[in-house]
């Protein structure tokens, strides 16, 4: 079994306590994922442990300085464990490419992910430029700037948690029933651009609402056809395609 290594750099390490819970926590205990959270302020040199400064050109708010980021990222990079490992740097930002299940699948095949969690007005743009330049940083696997959606969060921590959870549940052994991953909304293959249709459990009648008859028919072909049809209907009705 290969362990997927994930490093997170943040000014709020405590934000990542929920990773100890549920599937991701279990995956850590079982050695499927190795998550290390680092405090960006440990890589500052002034007594105030400052990580931000005013933006060139003026404007409201503060920007994260490149210097502590450079030192933190270099320190993480130097703690390589296996030969030939190159980390992929993921920088959450509202201006990044949208997070998709396809990206989660791709990153689940990567053995080392590093998250840079921005705060304030974000991170000096040269950080992404520097680590994304294969000539300057050949020991990195590049940079992906990723957005959770068209809205603005206060920091990249929530985005990193979301991505870590989406990636982790795709790693072999994390979700006990592998079929539940292939049947999910947006799963690679037949579901790639579809969401899952409605699902039901007992009781068969609840507050006057019945479970669709086909689901209790025991006819697996009919059930599969109904589910495929419902996935189409729901995807179209929610304008997801
Ligand atoms: C207040 S936001 C900065 C917004 C930035 N000034 C802009 O307008 O694009 C602070 C940080 O939150 C995170 N963030 C905010 N919205 C996000 C989103 N939709 N997706 C991913 N990360 C986000 C990023 O790490 C960002 O650097």
C-alpha cells in the first residue's frame, strides 16, 4: 500500500482538527493518508510573526507576503520521504479553475499534495508563478489554483478541507464499499456528467409518501434503468448540464 502524503500550510492549524474524524481520520490511522499541518508563522523572521503586507498599487486589505510562503514551502519540500516524490502545490483561490470530481480523481493518483491556504486578500501572485515554473522548480509537480465556486470565503482552510475529503474518499481502502464511489454523482464513467437520482430507505411509506414501486420490485434491470433515467431527469432539471 502506498501512503498519500498531504501537507497543509496555514496560519490556523487548528482549523484542521476535523480531519481526525470519520473517513479521513480512519484513513490516517490506517496509514492510507499521512496529513501534516504546518503553521506559516513558524517561517517568519520578525518578532510579530507577520505574514502580510500592503498591496503594491494600493487597494483595501492586506496581502500575504511571498517570503514566509517561500520558506514554508521549501521546508515542506525538503522533508521528502520517498525517492522521486514531487509534490503538487494546490492553492485555493476564487480565481482558480473550478474543483470537479475529475480533478479529485486525478489528485487521488498523486502521492504528494501540498495546500497553501491564503487569508486576507490572498497570496502574492509570485508564489504560484515561482513554484509553477518547471525550469525554476523541477522538484515540484506544478501548481494548481482551484476554486470551490463563485463566492468568496475568508480563507483557504475550508477549501483545503473540502479538497482533502473529496480526494481521500477516492483512495483505495478509504470507503469500504468501492461500488458506492463508482455510483456517485460525477463518478468517472457512466455518471461523469450526471448527478445521482433520488434514493430511499425504510419505511416504505413515510408521512403518506411512498417509495417508488420499481425499487421494491426486485427486478435489477428495471431498477438500473429507472435509476439511469432519474439521474438524467435530475441533472437536466437542476441545469447541471
Ligand atoms: C478573502 S479571500 C481573497 C479573495 C481575493 N481577494 C479575490 O478577490 O479573489 C481569502 C482566501 O480565501 C480563499 N478563498 C476564498 N474564496 C475561495 C473560493 N471560492 N475557492 C477557493 N478558495 C477561496 C483563498 O485561499 C483566498 O486567498
